[in-house]
C-alpha cells in the first residue's frame, strides 16, 4: 500500500534507537524524510548515515524548550516544512510513591511529558500549513498501572489526555492527533532491563506468558507500522484515538 509519504518531512523524538529507530527506518522506506531528534549523538548520526539523504539527525536536550524551539527553526530553515511529528522519547524512571520524592516526581513528569508539548507547540505553524498529523507514543502503564512508577505512569496518562485535547483544539486546522499505546516491546532498553535479573530467560518467559496473542513481545516494527499509517493520509479520518498495539495485553484477560 502506498502511504503517499514521498518527500514529506516527519520529526521523530528519541528516533535513534528502539521504537523510534523502527519508525525512522519505515518512514525512509516509504520515501519520506525522517528527522531524528535524540540526545545520543553517536547513535543518531550513525543511523542517519546508514539511511542516507532522506534522514537527518539533530542532537537535542528535549527537556529544554529553548533547544526544541531552535531545532524546529533549523529544521524549517533546512527542509522548509514539517508534515508530521512523532513524540516518542521517554524513559520509565521508576519514581514510585513510597520510593520517590516530590522533587523526583515533578522531574519525571517534566522529563516524560514536557517535550511532547514543546515539540507540538513549535511545530504547529508548519503543521497548520501542511495539514499534518501528530502521533504520541504512550504506554499501557497509564491504563493498567504497574507499581513503583508514579512519575512515568502519570506522564503517560497526561500524554493520552493531551492527545484528545489537541485533537479537539486542532480540528479547525485539519490536524489529526492520535496515540499509539504499547505494552511489552522488545527494545534494547527493555533487553537491558531484563538482563538485570538473576535469570533473564525465566523473567522473559514470565512476561511473555501474560501476553495473550502468541505469548510474545511486540516488536518495534509493529509499533512503527501503526504509527506510520496514522501519520499518512490513509488514516485521513482517524483522530483522537488511543490505539493499543500490544497483543491484547491491556484489554484481554491475561490468564488466557
């Protein structure tokens, strides 16, 4: 299916690795220009080099609204347009209620939610011109809870709320806003976490046994497939949706 993305420009935050990398690779495969925003300069530059002229990388501290603004301005100067934004960057920092502090909780909210607003705000003038789209990457923790991660869960809940809030506000400009909600996705970061356990394979088996569809992890490519579809005009009447790409983890009985 041709997604009609040729030569359109899409920004992906946290685009150097994991889910972000998969989204970037698929955008380039579809003929789009992918713009990586990531704090890991080495990984971002390497990926951009591998993908060639249709991929550009910027090293950005996304927690700085000023850096976000300057980077969007530079993207506009170099590429002339923004057709879509994927807000993806974030990290489960395990700031819990008991094992956390008010200060670390606020920092977690800012680190995981602030840049979603910053980037949407600064991309908005261009998105109005292109009648573009925004896809926010959420997390099942906002729906199911997880325990010991108050900051991250609250941030991801805010992201889902902002998805619908922005969808309403941007209706007059024909800008669609949706969220993709993963659960258990096999990324390098997830693999590193699993390897912290004394028996990683046993831990992984426990996790996958609770994923109803095929008892396996979601792949980054499966998240990318849905995200890129939502960015495209093939999803032209889809807005304000939270789409769960999780093998039924959130909505089906995990004792199945």
